[in-house]
C-alpha cells in the first residue's frame, strides 16, 4: 500500500535512480542506491543507504528515510546511470562525457576514476566539436556501451583509455537508449520509432536488424529486455504507449498497450519476477503491470489506497501480452495495472526495481523508496 512508501526531499530534480546490484549469493534486500540530478545549478551523483539502523515500528516494519552516504559534483545533467559492479557507477552526461565514479565504502566517498570526455559530440562547421548529450549507457562488466544525440555508439572497457569500438554514424537521428540482448549484441531505440540490433562481432557499421513502431515515427525513449527471454523487449516513448516486441519474428510490436498520458521515461521488467513490469512518465504516474497467470483466479480487484486498476482484455491487444507477455492463452485475458503514485503532478523521471524494493525519482525534488513491492 502507499503507506509503505518513504519519501525524502533532496532539493534537486532527480533524473536517475539505480539500486546497487547485490552480490550473486545475497539473500538480503538491496540496501544502497544511487541518484543523479538534472536541471540544477550544481548537479550531483549521490549514494544513499536504506538499510541497517533505524526505527522499527510495532509491526516490525522498518521505517527510516534514506540516509545520504556521500555525493560528488557532476558536470552537466545526468542523462543515464548504471552500476558497473558493486563499487563503480557509469554516468552519462548532457555534455557528452561518460564518467566512471567509484564509491569508496571504507570512508564513504565518491571519486571519478575514469572519464571519456568527448564520448559524444557534434561535428560542426563553426565549432571543431561541440558536445552532444550522451543519452544512454548500459554495462556488462567490463564492457560499457553508450549512445547519444549524435547517433554514435561507443563500446568502452573499464580501465581502457580509448573506445574499443565506435560506430560513427550508427543513426541519423538521436539514439535515446540501449540495452544488451546478449554479450555480443545490443539493441538501440531512436527518435523516429525504430529499434535496431547491432552485432558487435561484425566489423561493418550496419545494424543486423531494424524494427519499426509504425509509420508515425513516435520517438522511443526507453527499452528493457526480458531478463530470461532475450527475444522479448519492452519499449516506451513520447506517446506514453507501452510496446512489447518479439524480435524473433515481427518487425512491428506484438502488442501496443495504452499507458501514460505523456512521455514514458523508463520501462523495467522486474529482474527476478519478469511477469511484473514497471513504467514511469512525465505525467507523474508510475505503473505496475502485472501479467502473472494467477490474476484470472482473483475474484475481483478493490480500489485500495488510491490505487486504480484497469483491465485490458487481451483480444483488444492482439491477444498478446510462451511468456505471459506473449501468450495466446484464452484463460489469460486480463492484466492488472496499478498506479503506484497518487496525485503526483510532476514528472517521474526514473525508477529501479530489485527484489522487494522500488526506488523512483521526480522533478518534485524527491526520491521515494518502497520496500514491499510484490508483497
């Protein structure tokens, strides 16, 4: 319920929130997350703790607001951010730079351990090179892939000074986001509604496949790959629609689901429970999409705690959504959608989910943590 959400006001517009990944064998819930800010005079990368000491209320629940462990100034708006490992965070800047920050846990400080200053840039007649925003970054340690407004794709390796590979004119439009499909393959989304698959083993600078939303060329802002089924991809964009793709077959989405009333900024499958998907938007909403099969057995949904629930009959969306997201099973005819935020007027720019925990950040200069997501 909503009362599980802890808010922390931070005097900065938050553009990105990311849980620190847990060690492979860890059983405990995540305890640290990072945030990046934008549109402030002084943007910052911050590390927050949600674990450990704090007030336990009579029900045994832990209620304490996130504690700032350390922060560091960041040049430009934080456009994207991913943990490379337990200690290092890769940050994409509106200046075109990509920086690796190291979190020193012994003395709780952050330092810039590596920077690619002009990872993305515009080559113009007047200026030798003006920075172009680096819009997206994805990591598969030690590899780091970045995309930008300049239509360029870079492959970096942590601890190597120069790009391992650059695809110069990968796209004539802005690339907004990137994800790994497998270790040698990435998928990008662009500002004219296209998905492109790139095989990093190929030396030629052409995508191996191109997918298109529709003739409308709606800009796509975000993409996530299903954690267990690499052919299932979710995207969101300027029109707020959620699109589910099966990249083995069609070059158009398997389903288009009406979602937000404004730009969708991020989409994330739950990493260990991928029948659950989360989206957030400029319209101030954060939606939890539940496609798990036990829904049809639930007798009814109540409107609890400011939540609203919508059903889509799957007949209206091409009978789709041998994952729950693609099944044509007639018993699976509805999806539960819950808006996890009530009465938020300003944009929800970023969210991250890990285990039972959700963190999201907004233009209302606040971060929110819920520790009982799928309870």
